[in-house]
């Protein structure tokens, strides 16, 4: 798939922008702070309804405006659809496809699929477990958009259950837990088990691609060096089906009941799980967690490998996602720049941003735009 046209209204620094795009490689070049990332962020937002840079929607709306609109003509298998999202911070966002409103904004998710590489990816490796859970869930939803509902349900159930636990804690140690808690235990276990099962499957599917991707981006590495592993918040050994996982989770919730009442939060479930990243250093050397041990270069290579693996996995599903390489070449030496460029050059559409044109490898030269003073201008025939 590829984006053929992008329109922005009051999105980030842009009052309006209209950009005609083609398949293949496109580079946006401009000085720092000129709005390059803002452009590609708009496409990523359309894909996932969240940004790789901020957790809330408010910064996406141009200062002084009260809503932003991102519209894109997306071509998939020769057919064009116009996708649109109206970002209304503090109120619900509204989505349209070919001008017809969708019942819920999240129904838009997955209609355009993106994989973004950016300097922020370092948080995948160095950040909190929640950063890695978000990585997994975003990928889950891109592969199976119906899981956006499961994810939202789980978050809602967790919030309700946490507020019940908090109230119970405030009521005092001696008071019996409210009867409604049992109902929320069931909901949490049922939906939690579904999310857990999906993540376990995803990690198994992603694993082989991670080793391969790391070998490509890290100099001198082999495909056995990098590995990922899913670590649930409770023992799931031998449990596979959703019902089975839900039973195990419910049993664990009951076992941890008094801890939960003491602390006033839910301690069991996929919101406490971790995606472990580890690196080996040659045969017989054993494996070490990346976080806390890996060098800066290794961490950055691992983050790139996770993105590259996601891209390969989505591609293996049969649909080429749009690749966005936001400011990543400045971080890589010439050899690895060329390696990464060769790997992604075959993608149906690759959007690259860089402050300096010379940082963009030849394989990704393609169409070029300059970004500056709020304008996005195509540079012809160089
Ligand atoms: N909501 C907003 N309203 C107005 N301006 C904004 C808003 N959000 C961001 N900006 C402005 O957009 C600019 C940043 O744009 P962007 O991040 O796209 O830059 P860039 O070209 O990618 O720069 P770099 O090369 O440093 O990555 C900043 O000047 C910032 O102040
Ligand atoms: Mg940028």
C-alpha cells in the first residue's frame, strides 16, 4: 500500500499542507524543527490513532486551533480510499472513509499500516516495560484490527477494577472486599487471557525475524545473538488455550487478593507482563538482558531490529506496510546506513526524513521534498 496524497489542517505546525506522494522512496529534507517529522507523524497517526512521540492528542493540534484533520488517499491493490481523522483533544475523535463517518474512530485502525523507525525507538530497549507492551499491542492491532477492541476493553476493565480496589483499601483492612469485585475478577481474567494469548502468539511469530534483523543491522552479529521472550506476570507453563489461561489468571488473582487489597491496584494480568530482550555474545558466552547491560550501539541496533522484524512480519502477512524512517540515518555509520537502506529499498513506499540530504543513502534517493518555513516543496530532477 502507499499514500498518494496527504492533506493536513491545523496538524502540529501546519495550518494546511497538501502533499502529492508516489510509491517508492521519498525523502523530506530540511533543517531542524521545520516540520519533517510532523508530516510523517500524521501518516503514522492515521494508521494507529496514536503518535510515536506523544501519549496524548493535544500536542497534535496546532497551537491556537481546536481540532486537527489528517486526510490521506491510500492506494491498496490498485484501489484508492480516502481516510480521514479529525483529532478533537478531550472529545472523541471522528473518522471517515471516503467521506462516510465510521461508527467509532478506532474502526480506522489498520486500514493504513505503518512501521516507523525513529530515535524514540531507543525507549523500546531502555524504557519501562510499558513501552515494550505498547510495542507488542500496536503490532497486534495492526495485524488484527479487531484486537483494538480487546485492548480497549482490557484497559477499561482494569481502570474499573483498580478504582474498586482503591475504594476497598480506603474503606479499611477489616471490611470485606465488595461483592462486585468477583465480577471484575472474571472480566479481567477473560479479556486479560485473550490479550495474553495474542501476545504469546505474536512473540513466537516475531522471534525468528528478530534474530535475522539483528544480524543485518549489527556489525559482526549472528542470527542467534538477539532474542525476545515473553514473561507473563504469573505462571502459564503448559497453559495454551484462552480458557485455560483465564482459569490460571483467575486462580492467581485469588491468590494475590490480599496483596491487591493492601495496595489498591491489580497485580495480575497482561498489564504487568514484560517482553524480555536479550543478547548473546558468541557461542558459550551465555545471554544477558539488553536493558542495563547492552552498549549504546547494541541497544540502538536492537531497537532497529525490533522495527525491522515487525516490518518483515507484517509483510509476511501479505501486505506491504508503509515504512517511515524518521531521522534514523544520522545515528548510523555509512556501512549500516547502506545495509538498512538496501533492506527496505524494495518496500512499496518508504518515507525518509533527514536534516542533511547527504545522510540519505543512495538506494533511497527517490523523490525529494524540501521542508522549511511551513512549506513542503517537491524538488524536481536532481
Ligand atoms: N501543536 C503544535 N502547534 C504549533 N507548532 C507545533 C506544534 N507541535 C509542534 N510544533 C512545532 O513543530 C516544530 C517541530 O517540527 P518537527 O518535529 O516536524 O521538526 P523536524 O523537521 O522533524 O526537526 P528535526 O530535524 O529536529 O527532527 C517545532 O518548531 C515545534 O514547535
Ligand atoms: Mg524530526
